[in-house]
């Protein structure tokens, strides 16, 4: 007897094939990149045997070290500034009465996602050039400010989503129990919001860490972050050192994603009704 | 004492404006168990939230012990709320939840600890002090929400349908529990419910609301025995509505001629019409069956046995249905049968003239 079965996309002709193609397209290049980072030869296309020498070389390379430190400083500062701004923006767009132009404000906060990055980069280049003329300052802050700015929408999204999903009556109960707005935020809103804040900060961190276009335009001479250093390397001679650095970056972002997943699971358990 | 005068609230503006409260005037006494009763959407929760400070009334005044509170934010008002969904803080233990209000008032640590201990005892939750709120049952969450709102000793406790999420048996227990807590603490309770039985059993006074207005305020017995309006009579308990015409008025009683031609003595306490056509309300348990030739005549259409009592549905000669409720006696033989011609009688004074 044939069993009556409902529609299931997994049983459509060619489903498995299309799915496999997509995964292969996505992950084969990355797998190859990781594999060739262990190549003992100096080619990124011809396998010559297993070795960790490119990791050792990258580790000992002063330029890589400097670029890594600079990348981390910028990513930490930018994600902190962007997340703080995003928390305030999210509160202002979810915890206030509907105001005139609130849709416009929402659009403006997310606009950096829509504006072509190259446009932002050129605009920042010109703007910072003007400031440089007047102040003569050529330090790191240009990069931190630029990164903070384009990271805000990435931090804003998960925080806003979390705030919208939160039970408003908890904050009302806290206010009802004599909590002033600031203490309600600190004692009730923030502990509930924490997974959203962490997600936002991690997203901003990763986005800042791998930015090339804006950094390339804004950076002053000698201010190489890891991605711009790699870009510079590729122009000259391509060795598996670039693969090694990429693999480490990949490992860091995978670790961040896993850490966040574990953390949000734990908070969800303690906040679940 | 809460004094509310001329309070109204309109949400939105223009064509989409919705008036949730219309000219509310009420004084709630100290240490009173006061209930706002009405169907959903009648404005009772909006009124409660106006007192708590989560709704900003459009017009009117609201004072507690003579002090205007409308200008104050929620955290500066001497009231605490028990929310419908309890709104317990999920990231705190039972004890931390109960101590939250005191902590926000910056009371000394030792005092918070002792008050929380007292409150845990009051709601019989001492063993659960260190549990997270997700690890306790619905009835226990209800008790914690109550203890949390009572701990700072507010002047007024606001309760927003706090029992609606509990099952029947637990609800009955909590009704008695709430009454006990109110007596023990001496705090004014303002209780919102749509359950007429809950309102009748617990309240000192009830305000019946509909469509943003308070229709009648009075004690449970007063509201039940002397409903002033058709809506009140219909919403609370079962009622027969009989049309008639006022013939003579003498103080609170009036002579009303029914359509059958018979004249009855009806009470007119709520200020109904003193002449012309009126509607009178008669409770089913206040009326009885008789031989044809009663105040109203008709045919017995239905006899329904309910265990404690029996309901007789009489199709009256003018076409409406009149319900009579008789208490059952053990081993009594049913003396009536469907299709029989019967009369309906009731004593002088049980009929109530309704205001239209």
C-alpha cells in the first residue's frame, strides 16, 4: 500500500544535487585554503607535503604581528563604541512612544548596510583629509571612528531584535517597584538584553576585523591591518603564509560563533519561563 | 483614600480616536477591597494602569491621600501592581524578586532580609526562597508576585486579573488567600476582574464598568439585589426582564402595571423612570410557579434539573421567556410537566426598576 505523504521539498528531483553544489561552492575553496596553509612548498597550488612552517613564518613576521595588534585594537574599540551606540539606538527605537519620523530614524541607522562601501570609503577619505589639514593629526582614531560608524547597524540588529522580543511588563514591574529609569535598565533590562548585546558586539568585532575597503582608504601610511597587509602581500608574491593567516582568522571567527551559541543557550535556559 | 474625578482617556486622535475611559468619578476608601468588574474592553485595566502610572489620562484628577499623583512617574507613586502575567524577573531568585522593591527604595540590607523573610512566610513560600522563578508552579509564581508587590508596604495594591491564569480549584483557594492578606496587611486593594462570582465573593464594593463608564458602584449584595441598569442586571447573575408601565410612585417603591394587566410593587432605588414604560428585573430564584392566573401567565416549555435546583422555562403569553429557579428537596416528586399552563408569581418588592 502506498502511504499518502505530504509535500516535502527534500524529495523533489535534483534537490540533493543543488544542495551539494551550493555547499561545494561555499566550502571547497575554504577547505583548499586551509589544506594549502599546511603545504611545505611555497606554492599555493602544488602540494609538496605537510608542514607548519608558514604558520611559524607568519608568527615570526614583524609586519604580521604589528598588523594583527592593530587589527585587534581597532576591532575592540570599534565594537565597543558601536555596541554602546547600538544599545542606545535600539532603546530609543523600541522603548519610546511612536514618534514622527521613527521609520526614517530606523532607515538612517541601517543605511550603512545599503550605501556602497566604496562610497563611504571615498567620503571618509575626503572628510578625514580635511580634518588632517586643519589638525595635522594622523593617528589611529580615524580608523577607529570609521570602523565604529559602519559597525553600528551590525550591532544594532541583534540588540533591537532581542529588545522587541522582551516582555515589556518586566520593565513596568520594575518601575512600579520604585525603580528609576536608569536602575530599571541596569537591574532588569540589561541582564535580559545581555545575549543580544554580546551577539551585536561579536558581529561588530568580526565585521571590523575583516574590513578592507574602508580601511584601505582611511589608513595613514604604515597603518596596516591584517586584511590590508594580506592584500599588499598578494600583489607581490603569493605564499601559503597568506593561507596560514586566513586560516587563523577563520578559526577565530568560528570560535566566536561557537562561544556565542553556547553562551546564549545558557542565558536562555536561565531566563526561560 | 483614592479620589478619582472626571477622569477620561482617549487613545489616538481624529477618526481613529478611541475613548477608553469616560468621566470616571469614584472614591476608594482606606483598607477597602474595591473591585472593577466588567467585560473585556470595558476600560477597567486602563483605569488600573492610570492609577499605576502606565497610562496617562487625557483629563481629570487622581489623588491618593490628598496628594496628586498624575504628575508623578510610576516609580514615585505609592502603589504596587500584581500583573496579570505576574512579570516576575526571570534572572532573580524568589527572594530577590520579593526584595526588589525594597532594594530600589535603598532600605538597609538587614531590613530587606527580615521583610523578605516575613513576606515568604506570609505567602507560605519560605522553602522556595532560593529557587529561580522558572522552577516554581503557576500558583507559586502568583504568591511570589503578590509578596513582591506587598513587601514595600504600598498604600494601594493594584491587582490586574491576577487569578485568571490559575485553574479552578487554585483560584478558589487564592480568593480566600487574597481576602486574608488584605485583612492582615490593612492595605487598600483595587482588584480588576471580568469574573462576576470572583467580584461578589471577595469585594467590599464593586464598580461595574462597560464601554469606558462606571455604571454602578455598590456592595456585592446591593449590586446583585438592586441592579440599576439593564447591563448590570444582565452581566451579574441571571435575570428576567419584564416590560411594564409605572402607575404611581411612592418614595423608593412604585406601582408598575405589567402587560398582563396585573399591578406589582417594584423597587425604584436607582432613580429609574417615574412614569411611562419601564423594564423591571426579576431574579429567577425570587419568582415561583403558580396555577394560571399569576402575575404573568404562560406555558411551561422546559424543565431542567441541575442537582441543587431545577429551572423552569415559561413561555409567557406575550412571547418572551421567563426563567424560574427552585431549590430541590430530597426525594421530591416533580409536580409540573412540560406543556402545562402555569402562572408566574413573585413577592412585592423583588422586582427592580431599571434605569435606561
